[in-house]
């Protein structure tokens, strides 16, 4: 099946006194629901549903992440978006609150599964797979929260009524939860669902052991546990490992269109679909789903070029210029440029927008192309995109492995894996040159390579944070340079690289601590 069908279920349980029984006989309860394989499968599908809402990958995780990078700038009348891009987002921002809400909704649903499924009398192999997916999705939820908010509460079980005001966890405890969840998922999830026996057989889009291993390696990398990161990522590269089933696709654009989803480069992607594919009449923006929900992404319309969508963001001139720093081995522009940015490029036969002759007065205008419908044979000029969001690609595994090896002082090894990604873009072989780099020179090269390979993929701001670019005490502090690239950094102050803890949450939870962005 092309898409993982999101079977929606609402599991709400109300505790009542013995004298007043308000149980609705038409609604499931904890006593009546968690019985069959079908119940467990519906609950597992409900977890994935949290990923396709506006506060997750439908729009705001990409938008609020890309907008804070040096490769993207706001061009929108929506205050929440341009304030976020300019690092002065208020703690009352609706989109920031949506990100918080949808990730804790995801965590609550995974905690339901992890609480009730272990005691169900169902096939053990299916049970393990469902539990593995719950661990993966909970780990992904906390990974996103940690990167965007720095410190958040950790709940690894369904709370009792007197435990609702969960305190803010330490960074160490938060990241340990992430490590533990991805490790459990790695052990419990299969390499593929193609040959499993059960109702999930052949279902593409569910979390695998490879996805969990990749995210575990990424989590270790983000915490600068270089050897741990290298060990995990190597399992996806070493041909002797059963998880080494991934490869780079030949055409870079195939990672961001609707016709080549779940391909050999994809470790995990969020499954979107158009109403023509799976039905639905109500936009899946937020809250509890219903049977009429769509499963669409609004990113393509949000990022679309002027006149073809909202055009809420533009690539920065710095990013465009960075693509033009190096020609291919055959003397052409880096092909990732026109797969990432809409620009007037006669030499590359790229002079149209959504099939129209260049419609802008200036030939210097630039707009996003990646994750939009531009250049595709079916331009959907509406807010109903079916393009899957790729959370983790094999190219990232290779580049992260190179970074870990550089930090372990293995520059020649790092050079090989950097060049492996460059080869797809037909860039000159510089393996020998890179092998002689110092650690700092290699860090700078990796930053450049990642800026191009993963532009407009909600990664750059998190790379910048983990590299210490916002830390005034770090030798890698780069805010003055960032301000030269993008004037939105002029209003940055220490801590503003994170999203603020939503004020509504601070108001209702006395144990919740503000983060640096709240100051």
C-alpha cells in the first residue's frame, strides 16, 4: 500500500464515583477497548495521526524551523511567522503552542499504547512491533521538543490525576528518555514490514529498526557522543548489517516529490495523501480527528512562489550564493540548486514557474521549490498537498557519520563519506583535499555541505544550535556572521534561538519552568 492509512480513534476515559456511573455504553473504556488485535492496530494508527496535524509536520515543524535558519527568511503578513523568523516570537504565539500541543498529544497516545498493549492477549510478534513503534514515535516527539524548547517535562506513563503538573526535566533526563526510546524501538521494530505476519503486513510508513537506529545515532550526535553516534550510524552503512538496506537515489528531487515516496533513501517519512487518494473533506489542522479528516500537508502552499500560494518564506540570497560557489565536474551549476530554489537559470533550462514563463519583473527573484508542487506534472495550486515529509534520509546518515568521524580525528574517513554525498550532485572529487583538513576546516566544510544538501528541510537551525553558533563563550560563535547573511538575526538575543515555552502552559502548570526564549 502506498500510504499508511490513519485509522482514527479517540480514547477518552472518565473516572466516576460508584454512586454515579456516567459511562457511555456506546464509547470504549479501558475495560472494554484494549482486547483485540484490531484494537491495538487502531491505537497504533492513532499515534501516527498526531504527525499530520498543523503543529507537527503538516506545516509548523518545517515552517518554524526553516524560518529561523540563515537560509530562509519570512515574507509573510502572518505575525507569528515573521516574528519567529526574526527571533522575537512571543510566548503567546499560536503556532508555537500548536507545536507543543501536538507533540504532547503524540506522547500521550504513545503512552496509552505502552501502558495497555503489554497486557493484551494478542500475537507476541505483532505486540512487539506495535510497542516498538510507540517507543520510536515517543522518542521522535521528545527529540523535536528538546531541539525546539531545550527543556520540557518528561512523561513516560499515563499520569494519575494528582500528577498532571509534570515538572520540567533536566536536559540529561530528557535526552536519556530519547536514547532509551530509540534504543527500544531499534530492538522491537522490524527492518521491513514486507514479510511480517499480521495485519500490518506490507504497510509502508511504519517505523522500522533502521529508522530507530538512524534517529538514535542522530540523538547521540546532537549530544556530542561521537563514538556512540558513529557506532549506530555504521550499522546502516556496513553491508554486513541487516539494517544496511538504504542507498542514495539517483535523482535528488525524488526525495521531495509525490511519485517517489518511501524510496531507498528514506528511513522515515510522514505519510500525507490528497483527498483524491484517500478521501476526506475536513482539513486536518488540529485537535481530535474525525472520519472526514483529510491527510494533507499545507507546506507546499505555504512555501509556494508568489502568485501560486502563500509565499510565506523566501530563500536567503546567502543560500543561493552558497549553491553557486562550486560547479559540477562538467562545469554546470550544482543540480540541487534548481531542485531547492525557484530561480531564473537559462543555462539550466529553468525559466518557468508552475509551467508559466518567468512571471516576475526581476530575473533575480528567488523562491522555494523543495517540498512544493512546482515543477511537477500536477500543480495543485491549493492547500492540499500529498507530498510526504522526509524526516530522515540516508544522505543525512552519511553526513552525520562523516561528522562523527571528524570529531574522532578520522578526517580521511570523514572525507570519503562527504564525497559520497557530493558524488550524486556530480561535484568534483575532493576526497584527497578534505583528508588533509584540520578538524576545524572539516567542520566548516561539513557546515557548507549540510547547508546545501539539507536546505529547507527543517535541520539548519538545529545544526546551528548544536554547533555552538549562538553560544558567545564558544569558539564557534557565529552570530555576527549570521547577521551579515540575514538581517533577521539583528534582533536575536541569547536564548532566542529556541521557541518559548507557551504562556498558557506556564500559567496552568506551576511546576513548568520557562526556557531561555521566555526571558
